[in-house]
C-alpha cells in the first residue's frame, strides 16, 4: 500500500509530459503562423523549433514507456 501513491505520481507525471510535448507542438505551430502573418522570421523560426522539440519530447516519452513496459515483462 505504501507504493500506491508513488505509482499514482508516476502516472500523473507521464501524462503531464505527454501533454507538455503536445502543447509545445501546438504553441510552436501558433508561433510559426504568427511569424508568417507578421513577417517576423525570428518568431517563425522559434515556432518551427518549438514544433520540432515537442515532437522529439513525444518520441522520447513513447520510447521510455516502451522500455518500461519491456522491463516489466
């Protein structure tokens, strides 16, 4: 029973990591569009970077989940 709260915290942090990766992609897309609309290449480039970072975070999280599942088997 003592381990149950710890497991719940791990699940919550995993969910927040997924959300933050997806949120970073969304914010990056919005920044990219904003940069195009205002003709600001720096904002557009920053948005493209945020999209890429968000995708990498999602990929890393998926790989970690897969590794954890394989370790539990």
